[in-house]
């Protein structure tokens, strides 16, 4: 009985083996299936890179009546997406700390005698002004910011008398695909500047920023979809600077 | 459906719904920025230090003044003197600019002390007033002495 069971088992194994072999031959078919489609989605970039060309045209300390100086900033647009570029200008000013009656070096209330500060650019050639205002009236008086909220990370909350900020001066109506804009900050002290300006100071911070133009068509409070380069572009939704 | 898969599905659905519901201006935009800081400061004229000596010679009531240099960017000096210590009546701008460091008064008249100060100048800017020095003058009709 036991031998019969063993013979039966061996027989079954042989049948299965033969069957597997024949099935294997039968199933050795050439087959193909479509190649999977691969879609890659890459986000574009908006990039501005600043290069301090450095160098100011003259010493910016110990300035005196009649002196002038200018400093340049080269900003290169290098995003893969085109973008609109704008400039923020921040000015912090201080007066002589010695006893006496002194005046802040940047003093819009005295447009004739204050430090005459201007900002301009080449490629494109633009003079940045407050719309309808004077080139020396940069910014609106506000609280001097701390390191977290200032444009350059410096703490202006102490050591400065007054601070002014002007945001979103449009560099060019058309979006940048590439290119370098050179901004120049110039200062001149009137030859007849009163003695009260002696020992004053002004810090001028330029901050260039860009935002994608794709799906973000420009629209400004002044000028609508055809704003003026050099003037403030306060965004009108759906356009936004950030 | 496992809990993990359920969360994944719900998250994906939420993203889709949110994207559809969000207006275009609510989408995140790509931006970039950078800044440059320029600092401008005006100078403060250095205070000269004044010394005075009486002029030499018989019956001379002149005073010779000399002082230290003010700042390198100054354009000159302004001398003030007179019988009043608080309000000198005479103002003199010596010729020669910043490097001129001496001045001699004409014969001074009157009887009493004369007070002298000097300041550095650049256009309308003035340095702090120097130390005040004095000399005693005894002079009548243009002839006198200084001590």
C-alpha cells in the first residue's frame, strides 16, 4: 500500500513536470506593451542678482557743502520666467548728535537745502521719482524699522531720527527676460547748505525685486496696464508684486 | 482602504478643490530681491586752538593770533574779536584759506580787555568756536600798549 502511494506521488510529480514544460513552451510568446509616457513639470524661476559695482564715485563720509557722490548697484535679471522689476528706496537719516540745533541730512521739509538724493538707472534709462513730486522727496515718513522688517536686515530702530520708504518704483513697463540694470544713487550737498546740516547722515537702501509676469499681467493704480517707468506701481489685483 | 490612503486621497482632493477655488491672484508667485546700502555722512569741522601774543614794538597795541589747523576739507577761518567777551564786534576772514594759521590785528584802541576766538569754515558751515583768549589793551588816539 505504501509502495503504491509512493508510485502515485511520483507519477503526479512527473505529470506536473511535463505539463509545466509544455505550458512553458506554449506561453513563450512575444509580447509588447506601450511605453509609458513621462511628463516632467518644472517650475520656472524668477531671479535677480545684485552686484555692487562698488564703488562710490567719491568719499561718502565727511561730505561738505558743494560735495557730490554717487554709488552704483548692478542688478541682473536671470530667471527662466520673465518678470517685472521694481525698486524700493529706503532712507534713514540722522542729525548731528552734539549739543546744539541741528537738522537731519535728509529733510524733505527743506527741499532747497537738504541733501539732494536721486536714483536713476541705465538699461533702461530711468529717473525714479515720486509721481508728481520732486526727485528729492523719496519716501513717506514712517517708523524706523528693526532688523526683521528693514530692506537690508539692518536695525534702524535706534540711532536714526527719521525713516522714509518708497516702494515699487517700476523699472520698466515690459517684463524682463534677461539683462542687467545699473542703478545709481547720487547725493549732492548744496553749496549754500546751512550750518545746521553739519554732522548729519543719511543711509539710502535700494532693493530691487522682481515677480513673474506670466499669469500676472501688470496693472497699477497709476497708469493701469500702461504704467510709467520710474513711478510707483501700486498693484491692482490680480496683479501683485509678491 | 487603509487610513494612510484615505488621508492621501483627502489631501489630494483638498489641493484640487483649493486650486479650483482660489482666484488666480491668490496663487503663489515667484519673486526675487536683493538690496544695496549706501551711507552718506557730512563732516564736522575740527575746532582750532587759538593762542594770542601782543605785537612787539614801541607803543604798539596789536595782537598776533595763531591757531591749529582745522579739518582738511575746510576752506578757511573766521576770527572774531572785540571788547565784549560774549559778542565780539569784529569779524575777519584771513586770506589764504585753510593753511593760513596766523593773523595780526591792526592797532587796537580803548582801555580794557579784548577777546578773541577763531572758527574753521567751509562755505556756511562753522566749526565749534575755539577757546577764547584775551589781551589787555591801553591805547588812546591810536597809540598804546598790549599786555
